[in-house]
């Protein structure tokens, strides 16, 4: 799914946003994914990526907070984000969706009805699931769309996050609504 002109890097408006929740991010960058053609892309820099992704995800969840159902509201969220190659995502796509070939992003929700998972004294965290993004596909889509890799990765991650929160797009109207929501999230991304 390629970003239709979605712009990242804007500042959060604060309208309707709650305090940014804490994020317990299990970030995985497949060996070799952060080098070569992606050198200089902070979102795939092994030294910076986990902190940057945590910041984006926290900002997005803060913005989404007021519209989330009660069972999805929490002071902290736990989720996984894996950046991999086409071969890895193609295997996952075949195994879980019974579709051949690579795709850009897959989301594996933790459960249909999320139950908070205690993470510490007095806090209740919510396990959301995992987002997997193919770096190779993201690079191709960014090139084809005429924007940078970082913008494409943020677009794909926001799409995956919405899926973890129950959004889906079985028809054109729901896809348009989801893409509009992604655009709003990207505009609120930290610079």
C-alpha cells in the first residue's frame, strides 16, 4: 500500500490527544536491512530506530486515545515491529494469509478482544501484537511514489497500527476512512 501524498514530520496538534502512553517496543531489524541503500535513514539505523519508532508509536496512540474503545485504552502499550526483507514477509504472507509473494506490511493483532497485561505495580499495559514491514517493498513503493523511505515506512507502520487496533478495509469506503486516519497520524508524527 503506497502513501497517497501523506506527509510526515508535522507537529502534534494536541487537539483531542491525551498524554503520550508509554511504549514497550520489541523492535527487530533483520540483519543487513539497515545498510546499503538505506544508509542515512534513521528509521532503519540500528542505533536510532527503536527510539524513533517508540516516539512515533507513542504519539500516534496518544492521538488515537480519545477515539479508542475502553478496552483498548491503557497507560502503556506493548507491541512488536519487525523490519525485514521480501523473502521473510513472503513466507509470513503465505503462512498466515495464504497469499503468494511479498507484501508491504502485515499486522498480527494480539487477540480479538484485547485484555490488559500487568507490567508493573499499579500499571496496566495492553499487548497489541506485531507489525512486520518489508524494507525492500517499502523502498520500491517510496521510489514509485516519489517520496522518501522514511515517509513510506511511517505510512506502513501507521497502517499496521490501525489494524492492530481493529481497523479494517473490506471496501473502498472503509479504505478511504483508514487512509484519511493514517494521514492525520502522520501529520502528528514527531519531527
